[in-house]
C-alpha cells in the first residue's frame, strides 16, 4: 500500500493522551484516527458537491496493526473508497508517518451501509454520490 494511491490525505498529530500504559498508541485510538479519515473524506465530497445525500453507518470494520505508534508523531490518515455497491460502499484506509509514502503503520477496511436515521432503513446510494466517489479516486473503485 502506498500513500500516493489515496486522494484524501489528512495530517494529524498524535496526542500524549492517545497512548496506553505500555507507552504506545492504544489500539482503539487507531479506529478514531480512521473515523477522522472517513470524516475528512466526507468533507472533500461535500466540497465537490454539497447536494450529495449522506448517512452511512459502519456495518463491518477491520484494522491491521503493522507498527507501533508513539507520541510524539505526525501521521497522515489516508482514505479512499475501494468498492461502491447498491446500498453500501467500502473504505480502505492507512496510517503513514508524515514524510513516508510506504510502510503503513496500520491499515483499515470498513463496509458502510447507506442508512436513513429517520426511517431506520437502508437506502440505495444515489447515482450522484456514486459518480462523485468514482471520479474522486485515483484508483477507481470496484463497482
């Protein structure tokens, strides 16, 4: 996995409070970093087209921890959509040390389901969303 594969890259600072008693970033905090990556991605799509419908929920998530991460550090949270389905889409993400394009600290995959909080039902991902996501990506998502 290479940082150059991602259109959405956001810099973040590791905070002292992100560490656990062993002295490295707590495993649960990695999920918070990736959650921020999904938020950054959504802001990018909103910047491209503010009329897009949003409302996905995480249906499944996996994280692979490759390296320890410690304070102080600056990281890049890299996020992309790797698959676009009818009512769901997949995020692929990676954390890299700032200034490194290879050798991720951790990788992440999540299946998002389009979900309407008001009706409590999933919905079909609008074609406009599909097209904006597809066009935004350097590596075109599986459709």
